[in-house]
C-alpha cells in the first residue's frame, strides 16, 4: 500500500512574532533562572537550540563576540554583543564547560541530540509562556527573541537594547549566572 505524504509540522506564525516593549518588560521584570538565557537570545540573535549548545570557548571577550556553529551545518557565525554583557559569564570556567548546562546535550548522534535539546528547551519555553500569560500578553515562542533581534538590526525596534543594557548595568541586575 502506498504511503500518504504528510505536510511538515507548521507553527502558528503569531508565536514567532516580534516581542513588544511590554512583552520584554514582562519577561525581564523579575530575576529568574532563565533571564540570562532569554537575554542572550535577544541580544545575540542566535537560535535557541544553537545557544543551548554553546560553551565558554565560544565567547571571544577581546572582540566582544559570541561565535557558534548552526546545528546541522558547518557554517560558523559570530554575534557582536556589548562587552559588559560578556561579564555575566564567569571567566574562570573551563573552556569546554557549557554556558547553559541545564540545556546542553553532549550526545554524538545528531538526531538524538536534537531530540534531547528540544526536551531540554521545553521548560524554558513553558516558563516564557507563563511570564507572558501572567502579564496578559499574547503567547510567543523562543524564536520570537530571534525575530525581535532581527527586527532591531533593521532599526525597527531598538528599545529592547536600551532596556536590557540598563538592566545589565544595574548593580542589582536581573540576570542569574547559569548553574548546572
């Protein structure tokens, strides 16, 4: 019997939306375990799965960039970041230590690693949804941070940089350093 082809899984485009100033204020209003991860997503524009795979060797403090290989590709990309943002990541860590150990996957098999990364990112996405729902905002996916970053690079929405940089410079801060 012939198999019936199926369409790929489609995501609601409203989830991959540009985050508004109100969305960002709701997300970063309180310090949480995931605040640094969310800030890293929006400041670097790196995809959520790719960011979860970064280690300390990916940080180039001298040039203020974070480099990464896109999952499933051999293309190396660098994202410029504010120098004080890199100070949130401790310098004395081993180079092969993940930036976000709770999200990292060290499986060799690409398919199994992708599956584990998606499972690891589930609670992060759920927490984002809870933050937005508590503030009465529409839901958004983790990719919404990348969409917001990309829009800001085109000059469409640069308020988030001022908001995040002011929070980074705040002595009390709103970001926790990543823990295992």
